[in-house]
């Protein structure tokens, strides 16, 4: 019997809720209480923070056990919002986890928090090692999932595959940043598949030039956008720090944060796009260069992958805002409007 049920009540779950139930409840509640959803409510930020605290405790088996035994007094000292949970809510990565895995920026922040207190050099080495393991596990899992998703198409169940893909696009588009995620995933699927299907079209022993040049150009563009976004975030951080250290009133500081909000979110998205594209490109290449299957099966995988990417694109290109846009340069202001 839990001594205190407040955190369970905040999430709207029972004390016997499973880890999966808690995660789902947090995602739903986070979108309801997010400050963007409650403009003008002075308690919105606090409500969002409290929800994050409840989720952090109940999603951690050890903290949950301590909370059940002793209430808040058993866990209150080290409470803070889990970066991975915030990124999952902000960019909808919980729903997209089987497509992109956990975002690198979310994972590295959580790892760095866990390694605090170490000697700087040792901490840096431990974080780098853990992140290498994280990325390897992330890609291995995504490769297996993508192979399984494409299997019905490879086995000839093409109409069933198309129906499923269409329904899946509709479901995923409802997430925060769902359309932006679909656009990015669809772009990589179609480009990587086209590259595989066009590799036999050679000129002077050079692989299909159009796809090769397009991929290289797009990758460079994404990196430049991410670098610019990082600079933008640093500038915003410095501006807010100056305000915070000055005698500026709280209202002025809050106003500055509100004015910079869209710019900060867009900058974070630009950086995440590079992570998603790099990860998915490696995943697609592994799926399409699998030595354990026949060339014909690899070809069918490529055709199915291109079809899936195209369906994800078609679902969102009905809006003129998305037409002829590459990932990272699409409008994001409407993403919380779902």
C-alpha cells in the first residue's frame, strides 16, 4: 500500500499501474498541461513541472519504491524533470520510438546527469562510452524493426502493407511534431531506397550520380542548419542569462522567454534533424545491404521502403506549407495544435 498517492493522482493512474501505463498517462497529460496549450495561465509552467516530477519518480523503479514506502520525503531531494521525458513530449518521440529510437540529445543529457560528480576527464570518457553503446543499441533495434515492417511487402502482401502504412501515417501525424517527423522519416526512406534501386545505373563506373549528389548536398545543408541552430541557442541562452543576472523584473524575464520560445524550439528541431537523418540513413543502409538475404529480397525491401516513405510524404503534402520542403526547413508553429 502506497503511503502517498499524490503522484499517482497527478498522472491519473492507480498505485498498481504498469510502467507502460505510467508512460502513456504522462504523454497524454503532458500535452494537456504544457504551457503552449494553456496560454495566459500563470500556473501552467508549475503544473508542467509537477507532472514531470511525478513521472520521473514513478517511471524509476527505485524511486517509485521509495515513494511508495516514504512518500515525497523519500525522493524529494534529487527531483528534477527527466530530459528524455521532456524531449519525448516535445517532439513526440514516444510515438515515434520504433522509427527513430530515443533522440540523442535527450539521451546524452540524461547520461550526463547520471555521471555528475565524476572527475571531468573521467566523466567525459564515461559519457562518450555510454553514448556509443546507446547509439549501437538504438540502430540495432531500429534495423530489426524496419526489416519486420517491410516483410509483408516483400512477401507479396502489398495492398495490406499500403493500407497499414496509410493508417500509420494518420496515427503518427497526431503526435506533437508528428508531421515534421513524418516528413523527415519519409524523406530518408525515399532517398535511401532510390539510391539502392538506382545503384546499377552507372556512368563511367560512378554510382547513380543524381542520387549521390543530392544526398551529399542535403547532408551538408542539414549540418550547416544544425550549426546555425546551435549558435542561435547559445545566443539566446546568453541573452536570458544577462536578464536573469540583472535587476530585471520577473515579468520582463518571462516575456523574453515567451518571445524566444519558437526560436528555441526551431533551433532544437534543426539539431535533432541531423541526429534523425544520420541514424535512419545508417539503419536503411543496413537493411538494404543485408548479406543474409537474396538480391531480389533486397530489391523488394527497397521498393517497399520507398513506398512507405512516399505514403508518409503524401499524408502531409496536402498542405502547401510542406510542399517541396526538405527536413529542417518546414514550418513548426502548428505542431502543438493537434
